[in-house]
C-alpha cells in the first residue's frame, strides 16, 4: 500500500532536483 505513491514522489523529486 502506497508503493506507487512512493515511486511517484521519488521520481518527481528526482525530476525537480535535476531540472
């Protein structure tokens, strides 16, 4: 439960940090 949410948040954080 919440696995995909964690994946989404993680990927979004990486996207913001690398943009």
